[in-house]
C-alpha cells in the first residue's frame, strides 16, 4: 500500500515518519529503511532522531537506485550486479574502444563505417590536425554520446527498447508538429543522428540492456509467483521527499506497494491543486500564438509556477494516484501549516501555500521587518565580509539562535571556498564557526596532481613555472625530501642558470619550427650548467657547457635531488612512449600500476585524507570496470588519469548539515529547513546555471515529458525552496558592481523577478530600496560605513540603484573607524616623519654606501626610519629571450670589458637570444666593445688602478676608492653603464674625495692636473680638477645632505635634477639657474612614459614616495626643495663637468 503525506514543512513530514515507524515496528536486529534524495537529508534525519530520542539507531538511509538493486539481489540472488551497468564512464569506454576498432580495421566494420560516416566527418571539421588529435577527439565524442545514452536509460527507456529491436522512432513528424518551420537540412541531421545512435545502441548495449530489463521482469514475476520470496522484502519503506521522480522509479514504487507498506513523504510548496499550472512567461508567449487555447491554462502564483516546475511535475505524478481506485493505493494525508509570521517572508510563504495571487501594493512592510534582504556588493570577498557582519548582528539579537540554524548556499562554492576560510578564520577577532561541505577534497586533488605531474608535465611546454608549481606540492616535497626553502632555492638556481621551458632538446624540438636547432634554455641545459658548476665554479666552457659559477657548497645536496627528479621524469617519459606505441595495456593494468605507484613512491600518504581520497577514486574506477565485465578493455594511459581526476573533481563528499554555519553548494541540502537561509553569488550568467549544450541529445528536440530534469530548473527550484523553507529570514547576495568600475551590474534573472515581485507587493514601492535592497561600498572601512544610514531620493535614478545605504559594521567599529577617519582627513605631515632618529656613531663610513643612499633619498629615509616596504617579487621568465633587455646588454658589455680578448660566444650562451638573433647580437656586441676600447684609448692605454684609503674630513672618517698612485694626474675609468643623472653625482663625489686625498692645489688646477674621465657605453664624462679646499667644502655639503635625508624626507631626487638638466650653468656669466621648473614638476608628479610610475624612484608616484608624502602636496614640496637647494648643490657639478655624447 502506498501512503502519501504532503506538507510545506519538513518538520511535519519528520513527525509523520515517526508515526509511521511507530505503526510499523521492526525486529530488534532489523532497521527502518528510508529512501532519501541526498546524503545530507539522511544525516539530517539521524540528527533529528538523536536530538529527540538521545540516540539514532536502527535506521538505514539509501538512494533510490542503490536500494532498488539491493532488492533485486535479495530476491534474485547475489549473482545480480550491485548496480546497473550503464554508468556514463562504462558507456564512454565501450564507445571509445569501438570507434578505434572501426577506424583502424575498416574492412571488418564495413556497415559501421557507412552508418557512422556523418559522425566521423565531424572529427575532420573540428580539428586542424585530425590525425594527430584523433584519440583525444574520439574520447571527447564518446563522452558526449555516453552522457545522452545514460540519460536515455533513465528518462527514455522506451526509445532504447525500440532501438534494441532495430526500430526507429519516426521522429521527423513529431519535430515538424512542434515547429513546422524546421529546415530540411536540420531534419535530415536529426534523422542521421537517430540512425547512428540506434546502430551504436543495438551493437554495443542492447544485449546488456535486455538483461537489465529481464532482471526487472524476473523480479516482479518471482514476487507474484513465489510468496516465500516476499519475506525477504522489508515490512515497510519510507520515501522521505524526492528531488526528481523519473517515471521508471515511480512505476517501481507503485508495483512494490502491492507487497509492502510504503510511506511517501512529499514536500509540496502548495496545498492547492496546481499540477496544471504553467509558467506565466510561457503563457504570455502562447497567448500570442493561440489566444483561445491559452484560456484553458492558468499560471496562478507567479513565483511558484515560474520556479517550481520540478516540484509541479512530481506533484502531478502523485496526483494521478489520488483519482485512481487501485488495490495498492493507500491514504493521502495533508499536513500543511496554519500559521505564518507577519513578515514579508511569511506572507510570501502563505500566498504560495494557498496559491493566492498577492494584491498589488497591498502589503504594508513593518519598519523592523528584515525577513528578506538583498545585498549588492562588488565581489565575492565583499559579500562574505558583509555576510559576516550581518550574521554577528543576527545571532546577537536573539540568544536562542545558534550557528547551526544558518545555511549559506553558493552556486560556485569550489571557487570561493578559500575566501570563506579567510574571512571566517579562527584568527579573526570575532570568531564564527563555519563548515564548508560538499566540496572536492583539496588534499586528494593535490596528491593526484603530484602523482600525475610526472606524466603530465612533459605533455605541455614544461616551463620553469610549471615545474616549481609541481615541486610546491606537499606530496612531492615529501617524496624528494624537500621543503619550501629548498624549492625556492631551486627556482632561483634554475632561473639564473637559464631554464625557461622544455625538458631537453628532444622535448623542445617538438614545438620548434623546422630548421630551428637552438635547444638552449631547457631543464637539461640549466641542470648541466649547475652540475658543471659543482666541479668548476668559474665561468668557463667545457664540452660546450658554460659552468654556472653561483653554486655554493650548500647547494650540492639540493642539486643531487634535482638530478633525481630529472631522471624520474625522463624514465616515465620513455616508458610512456613505449607503452603508447604498443597499445596492449588494459585498463586493469593501468589501475594496478597506479595503485603500485601510490603504495610505493607515495606510501607516506597512506591513511591521510588525500591518500584515502585517491584510493577511493581508484576503487570507484575499478568498480565501473567490473561492471563492464571486460577487464581487458584497452584505454590510453592519459585518459585513465583524466578519469580518476574527474572522479576526484566531480564526486566530492556529499553535503551534510553540521552544528556550525554550513556553507554548501546550492541545491545539495534540499529540502532541509533552517531559520536563516543565505544565498550568495546570485549573479547574472552564474545563476541559474544551464546544462552544457550537447548536440547529440535527441531529448532536447523531442517533446519534454514529466520527470525530465535540467540544471536550470533544478537551480530555480533550489532557490524557491530556500525562500519557502527559511523559517525566520532569507538573505540574498549578488555582485551589483564590478571592482574595476562603478557601473551597476544586474542580478540574475531569477533574483530580479523576486525583487520586482516584492516591489509590486509593497504598499510603498520606495520601501524596497530603503529597507530591503542594500548597496555596499567596495571596502568595509570607507567613511560612509560609519555614518548614519541615509536615503536620498535625488540619486536613486528612479529605483534607488545608485544609493549606498548602510548600517554601521560591528566587528570593524573599533578598528576601522579610526583608520577611516584618518584616511579622510588632510594633515600636513605624518607624525613619525619629524621624530629624531638614532644615528650611527661617527666612525669609519664607506663613501660608496653614502653615495648609494644619496642617489635614492626615499629608500634611504625609510631604511633609517626602520620602515621596510615589501617589494613585488618578479616571477621567473617562462619564455626564451627573443631579444636582449637592458640588463643583459649591460652584462655583455661588462664581460667584454673584463675579458677583452678571451670572451667567446659560448660564454654568453645563457644570455644571447634564441635562433639566428644570437649571432647577430654577438657580432653587434663585438663591434660595440671594439668601439668602446677605441674611445678609451683616446685618453689612455688602460684604466687607472685603484686602492682603498681612509679620508679624514673633520668630523668625518671616510673609506674611499682613489687611484693607487698618489702622484696620478689623470683618473681614467670605463664602465659598461649608460649615462644617468645619479651616476653623474656618484662620479662627482668620488672626484671630490680624490682631490681632497691628493691635496690638489690651485697650481694643479691651472695646469689641468687631476682630470677625471669616465668612458660610458653611450657617453664620456669629463670632470675638471678642483682644489682640495673647494672639494672639501662641496663634499661636506653633500655629507650634511645625507645626514639630513636620514631624519626628514629629502624631496630632490638627483636623477631627476641632473638627467632632466634641471639646473643650467652659463659658463660665460658663471651663473647657474633653474631651467624649466614646470616641466620638472610635471615629470616628478607623472613620471615618464617608458616605465610604470610605481617603479620610477624619481617620481612622486613611486610606492616609497607615496608612503612618505601621503597627505602632502608633493609638487609644492619639490618646487620648494628645488628653489632652496638645487643651485647650491648642483651648480658645481655643472660647472666642473662636461658630457660628451657618442
């Protein structure tokens, strides 16, 4: 007997289940059997029983399909399989193997070649190189066909019966009846599609499907003819709600009800008959085509009929039983609530229950009614921040509320799960316990990436970034005894040794153009350099390999591990190529190999969450293989790896309710009640999700039937369930703005329909944006978040969509309110800038260090203030160099200067670009080096030797570098740099120190003794001699500047003043003046166009200057420093120096 009890409240259905248990007791060693729609519902039932009885025992919960095959095995014997052999994986494997056989042995499959010709022609049109990608294309095609066949088994078994008998469905008249304008070419395509689908089904699956049908028939036949077999059936069975009810499952329940008592507990949003209600939007379109027929339909409550199609179809199937007088029909009981709270949410639930069309502008919203809230934010992170604030207020408003009363549904939970853990971390000041359920196990996924990395890495470019990402996995680090610091050091060594992409020359040549034989910058290239650097730590070439000179003794063990990693990857590459060519490995062999690899190389993961997850995925694949009864099924190894990865990704542990705030994917905890239901990321394009278009699906072109399922209808139904099952409040979040601009974004169509529905309900529509819809700022600590909530009708654009209305945040009130206030006020200077700092004792100071700090006044000031800015870390390059950058050009010039006669092209193999450009750049560098040597010889045969001396300049003691010969009359230097303003300052200060050291007199100046000549790559600097007395005075000025710049910001970057010729010196008038101050200020404020302003140290927008000068007028400060100090400091440089550009 089939008893049906329906209600809008799950707690009433649970009470009905307990009454049914009491009326149908089981033995001491038996358990009550309950069919549940999801794992979460089963856990919830156990929690409820435990909370009421103190213990949850003797209760079994199963899915319908699993329990159905359990009954088959009880009645027919254990030789019956545990599940149907029509899983998507199994169908895909068989299809793929058959496609390969047909293409490789066409003479044995002549009929298949003819029937499948339209299908194989698709491969030619969808790939530029079908022969190379044939297996991958066949695999994807088999996957798409397997998906539709698996759906046919569940929703269209009658089609498969006809196909198994060799009969077609005569689809064309049906399609033409649906749309008479369907073109002939499309009808022919559908006809061809049915022909080859029928052929594939009859050839590969009809025999198994017939066995499957025989199991069903034998099951009912034995129960009819053998009463003793009925004793193995349970005495009673409870079905606790369903999310889908295919006709085949419903038929099974009706037949089973002839032998046992079945209690069907049905969640129904409405107590009225609404099985014939239709979508209001569909009705409007239908009314335009057929006004008379449209009068026969009714849409009733728009929310229910628009979003509850799935529940309507289930109710329609059950409603058919109520009018039929059949022997197994039992009682039909309604348990609908009579009371709803006087809130907006309660009114909607009441209207849906009674199918009452709400009166337009008939509901008066109370000021304290916050049962429905809509929050528009800028990003998922901001949604979580706002949610955390709101949850704190909601929980503190009523002491009876608990975290377990809250559920948060997210359509894309996998993507924002890391953000949830961050925002709701235990380290936060106000902790809220949360649990993320139903997402893929990160430990298992990372372990699988570690295992497959040794096979997958060489399938792609194999860049240094790919290798380091793989080495960053915990399982890989444990395998090779590495830690995070080791991986970082390996990354530095490999990048510096020249690894960009490619495993070795053979691997790189697979992607190179014909005739390109330059295989540098691979892992093999870098590893050879590093290993040679152990034996020969100098920059020398041996056997065509340039040794890497930066290898330290502490790197030896690390490089040995890197060599082992290289060997492991190389072994697997050759092993995989050999086995792929033989193609004799079966799926069972691959599974055995993966289990062996997991238990040997990764035995340290045994018993861990990751190890168990991967082992379960392999077991699931083994189970699917057992169902095929074909252990010798051959599949390429990479496809087997893909299958296991797909299992780990698509089959996470089921969502379960917890004693914390539960974060779950939308739809996974249906239809469980919570006091507060929250839904995040209800964005247009993201929610509701739609099924991926499958061009092979014939169900999509034929008329829909009751019980059909689609992802769009599922998510709309989940949204409606969340709204109707929320006991106290329902909060809805979406991204109403984009982070990159201020343009508003529309919510999803489903949420927009609800907003418009509520607006039509409200007595005062303006209350919608004053009390229900809230727009939040980009950051939580903006000033308006700490001001009183306001509503300005002038900025609402008719609907208030631009108005930011807020309540004061709670957890940020003590911290961010002060920050927000400080950020908004204008003040002359940061207080800590004016504090006296402790300086170094006046001991021996390096002039080189002083010069370096004078050239970078912002960095100097911050370092003396004990402030360190975190610099952006550059990622290692992943492409081979196609040209030389400025730094590489400098390195080549420096090498030419250091080794003018010994330098060969091989010494530059880690620098020169790839291809023919290498020779071009090498010849260019040789010509440039020869030209620079010739320029040097104009002034002398060689550079002046230097030595270090201590310079006494009261009260300073300076360590300086000066010519070793105290009688030296010309200091000649050559550097591989290009001329810059800050280098002019450097050479000037060195020039001053030399003349103080040599005690230059006026007679020396008159005779031109003591010139300093610097030959640079693009220019020559000539400094005229200066007396020791004048040099001392000038150097003391700069030492005082250095000291002052350590105490207060020195807003006068020398590179800007000198390189931009900010100070002009008139030799005839012997007068200096500031030149083009406005242009200098513009460059100071805006920077130049060649580099990002954040990286220009002589620009006010550099991150150091931004921190130092916050709240001040940077332009005015620079102008003041120019007026006060530029002439005094830079006139002598202009007076005594000459720049000869080459």
